[in-house]
C-alpha cells in the first residue's frame, strides 16, 4: 500500500472507531453491533480488500450510491417520525433518546455518507470506504428492522409481531445497496485484470 | 370447431391494437413543468396551512425563482455532470447549517419571535421542522443528484431549488429579526449562514455556466 492509501485506511479506522464508541456510549449494544461491526468494521475490511487500490469508476458507482443514500435518508426520516431512538432503548439496556438518535443518524452519519458521494465523484479512496460502509449497513442492518427488532420486542415485552419504527422503508435502500456492491466487485475485478495485463506487458 | 373460431376471434381482438413493439417512457418535455408546478404548488399550500405565512413566503420566493431560472437555463440544456460535486458539497453545508438551526431550536425561536404569525393550532415545532425541512429534503436532494447524473429535467429543477434555497433561507435569518416585535437579536442559523450563501452563489454560477452543448428534448 502507498503512504496515501495508508493515511486513508487510518483515517477511516479513526472515523469507524469514533462512531462505534459514540454509539456504544449513547445507544447501547444493538446499534453498536449492527452499525459498528456490521457496517463500519466489515465495510473497512472489504474496502481494503477491493476498491482501496482500485477506486471504482464514478460513472458506474454514483447512481446506486446516491440512490442508496437518498432512500436511507427517507428511512431515517421514518425512524425519526416514529421515535426509533426510544424504541431501541426499550429493547436494550440503553438510554438512546430521539435527540441522540437525531444527532447521530440525522446529522453525523449523513455527513459521512454525503461526503462519500463527493469522494466517489472525485475518485478519492475515501469514497470506497463510504460506499462499503453504507452498502454493508444496508445489507446487514436493514433486515434487522423486520426480523431482530420486532422479535426482541416480543421477547421482552410480549404481544404479537408488529410495527417497529423504520420498518416500512427498511428494505428500500437495500436494493440499490446490493447493486452498488455488485458494481464495486465487478469494477475492482476489471481494474485488477487490467493492471495485471499492463504489468505483464 | 366453435371453440377454435372463438379462440381465433379472441386472438385477433387482443392483438389488434397492442403489439409488442419496444416502446420507451417518452412523455412530452412540458410534462416536467406540469409535474414540478403540481408538486411545488401542493407543497406550498400544505406549508401555508400548517406552518403559516413566514415559512410559506420563503418557500414561495424559492419556488418562483427556481422555476424561472430552471426554465431559462437547464430545462432545455441540462447541467453537465461536473456540477454534481458542487451540488453534493451544498447538501453537506446545508446539513451543517441545519445542525446549527436545530442546536438553537430554530422553529421554537421563530414562533417566539412572531407569535401572531403562527397562531395556536400551528404545528411548526422543532419535530416537524426537522422532519420536513431537514431529513426529508436531504433525501430528495440526494435523489435529485441521481436525476442530475442522468441529465433529467426534474433533477435539474431540484438543483436550482437547492442553490436558490441556499441563498434565500440563510438570508432570511438576518432579515426576519428586523421585523420582530421584541427587537433585533440572534436567530439560529446566523453563524453558518454565510457559508451556505457562498455555496448557493457558487452553485448558481456553475449551473449557468456548465450546461450541455445540445438541447435535450425528453
């Protein structure tokens, strides 16, 4: 890896650890595991193994990335509207409030995601981290709204399977998210083959 | 025999008008203007009903300027893809600006400054402000970025919307307190307003100067 790539890997690790620590302090274990481990850590590893060295062609990656980010913001709006923070607090030992949820997922994370689109457009390595972060989050995190959260609510509070904040829009960003993963893998494979061919010649 | 005759008649009837020639979604270009005016008009009426005159007037000014600017420029010749990074930066600065607004409880402060303008039944609270002026618009700005990427006319309208709003809304933070009954004072958003205004001006400039060379009819 070049020095520039090392700097970006370190920067992404600091951002990932910072947000994971913040989530652990405010939102307890479920968001920490889902976002910290499922999205940030997994995304960081997959980024290093794929698009860090071969930043994805922005003309291929921007449409699924922007669509994912847009649908994710709509999903966050639904979560905010129906008090996601307090509902998560009620199924953990946490104390997440609507206000803390808003500052984390309404302002903090979106800054990274939206800046990710800028970095992708500029073919900056950070765009690769942001895209893996958001795509892994969609793939691993969003189904929890339909499976983990409502089931845990039944286990802790009884009653039947019902609505959990964010449920109606949870799977929407997953679709362009999977499209984005496919684009990254395909483009990385293509660029790697090209670079091997150039080295051989 | 009767059954066969029936099948032949049915077959002819079904295929008479609708064959399977490959067709594309291709409405006339003016449908974009109609769609934008319908959506924006409904939105403005909703804002006037629920949030009353001040947010309603600000949005009306924004919609009118954005519509005129869009029709005069990127409606016919959409913006080049190179405007997308500036557009994305404007979304980031708008998010930061919204952070300052929420930190200072913008909606509550505005209602406190102009109590007569909002009335008793109005729901212009911090909760509704965040939902309708921060989170949902950010989703639509990002969706419009996809439109910008594909040189879509409505995506280009949203770019005008964002850049004009980046000037009109922060400018209002300095202008509105001039009319407050209890004297000129701090309105949340005043500190970060210059940054978003600069982004708006840069955005307008780049939309005017970076259009495709040829007209796009669709």
